[in-house]
């Protein structure tokens, strides 16, 4: 196992810095073709590109990313001040773990995790600690980045989310059920000089019982796995060990009580869709009355597609038996589909005058992934304020309007507004809503615009108000337009 000796880790950090072992340097050494192939888990182009290179950065890349065996002389070149064997990084010239550079918002870090199947040519072990996967990258992009006093990373894995939180939160607690994951998280915090991360082993919220946080993030082991498959092939990093989608349900139900007032919880999630139910029925049933919630489904798979995806992820060769058991479990449970997306919640103020919790669900199968600012804005705008007609509105500068006409007709059959930035939404609107957006430069209130529209079109003010009140929440939630004058 990795050594947590701080002096030895500091020596490692010195060597990695001296080698200028950064993402940009590695990509320059390998070239664009090999870099692209590495993203597809194809190592041959990188082996060829680096086979004659003996710089410390090249040797580190060959050792840790390509799993090549280095000679003692090469190891001394790569590690002039630290002993990688004593740290638990290397044995007999071969890497025992994956270490790789990672660049994030001006930080050049190194992240340590278990070696992958492409490196070892062996199936992953159940206790495998994953590095920075695509799901993690998605959550990193979506995380609110304002300065906060405290944050919790639930199910931290290798600790990359906690490391990013440490750059804008004074105090970070990272928890994981896996002792091995906690060890990697502690090592990565020390390697990158993050002294404000407290890693604790335990299940879900047990290690932080009685505490509250301004921000909670979680990329939990959300894969819905039946016990029959779990008994044969269990992976800690993706299977939380609970029946069906109850791990997600537990986090959603318990999470708000660990938030400070106005605190935010953000998590990735999978959920089952039973029979003819709408996709949001099940996750909405888990919500607390103490927090507003935004449920977003970004993808929908049928049970067969879902099973196939995770069988490919596991690298299993003989999958027919697992496929049959997994699929039959879904069928017997009446599962018609599996929703994949994210959940964001914000705890309400603890005062008698606090607003009643609301939840909104959106299906976003196309468009851009929201960033942290978009998540914060959506939570802020889950519903229109009661005095919305007295507010001024301003359309976002990236929004464009598209009108569709049937040949020979003067009136459009459909009007859509599209975002060039933001979440890239494409939303159909009424002619009244389009007209309001067309003059929404922040000068007039919604009420003034509505009365002007009534005078121009001859339509009644209440009818126009109803149309706009129906459409405006979604437009504001996705930052197509902003309500000004917020107190």
C-alpha cells in the first residue's frame, strides 16, 4: 500500500515538478496522434512515440501511464530525490499504481489511483479505486465554485473532487466506505499540498453525523446491480451494495439535514422507471420538504442497453450468464427504463417565514452540460417570485429566435429560442413570449410589456399573463432570460 510519510511524499512532489510532468508536457512528448489514442485506451502509438525518449517526464509517462518496466538507471533519472519503492509506487521496475498529471483551473496536480485493465491486462479487482472518469469530470464541471466555509465530498474515491473543493472551500471532509479509497484520497491530498482535506472512512453520512456543510458533492457508486450479479462480479467504485436504486434514494432523503441553510447538494444519479410511470415519479418521491430540488434526466436507457453498457465497463469476457441474470432482475421488478442524470438541492432557511420546498424536473437529452454557475442560477430560479410582473427582464445575449413557416402562410407555425452558450437549450415559445423576449433589454417591467402587447394584439392582459407565467420559469431556470431587481 502507498506510504503516507509526508517527507517522502514531498520528495516525490519535488521530483515530479523538476520533471515538469504536466498534461501539456506529456501531450507534447507523445504528439497529437498518441494523445488521442490514449483517450481511447490504445497505448501502442504512445509506446512508439516514447520508446527512445529518456527525459524524466518521458520515463514517468512510460512507467505510470504505459505500465512499462524501467531499469534501475532509468528510475534514478525519473526519481532523483525520492525512493518510489519505499512509497509503494514501484516494485521491480514496474508501477504498482497509476499516477498521472491533471490540469484543473490553473492547478497542475498529480492523481494516484489503481492501475486500469488496459495497463495490467487483467480484470479489475473488486476494491479497485478508479481514477478520473468521465462521470467525475462531468460533476467537476457542474460543481458550484463560489467560496464556501465547508464542503463534503461523499464517496470520494481517489479524492479528485475533494481536491477541487479544497481550492474554494475553507474546510473539506471527504468520506468513503472503502479503506483503500480513503488511503488514495489521503495520498493525493498530501501529494498536492492540500492541507484542508479531512478524509474519513465510513458509510454515506455516518462519518459526519451531526455536522452541516455549505456544499455537498457526490459521484456515488450508482450502478443498479442485482444481488445475483453482485455475488459474481462486484466493483466497489460503481456498486454501493444496496438493493435497486436505494443508494441514491438514501442520499437524497438524508442529504438535506447535513446542509446549512441555503447549502447546496449536487450529485450524479441513476434511477429506475417502473412500468408506465413518468421518469421523474420515483426520484421525486425521495425528496425532502426542507430543500428545493432540480431533477435533470440527461439520458434514458432501456434495461438491455443499461446492462450492456456496464458489462462493457467491467471488461468481462463471458457475459451471457451475467447479462441474463441482470436483465431478468429488471424485468421481474417491472423496470421499463433507467434514467441517468443529476440532482441538485438547496436547503431552505430555517425560519417560520421560509418558503415551501418545491421541485422541478427537466429532461435535457441535448445541449450542453450546465456549469456550476448555471446550477446555482437554476436553484435560485426554480419558481417565479410572486411579484414577477413588477420585475424587469433581460434576455441573454447568446439567445437567437428561429421561426418556422408553412409555405404560403404569413404567421409562423412554430417559434423557438435557442442558446448559443449556457446549456444550449432549444425551447418552443408562444408568439407573446417571443415578443416579450424581443424587447427584454432590462428597461421595462414584465407588466409594462404585457400591457403593451395587449394593446397591440387585442388579446386580454390575463391571457397574456397566463401564457408568459407558464413559459417564463423554464426560460429563467435555463438562463435564456434573467429576472432583474432580485433582493
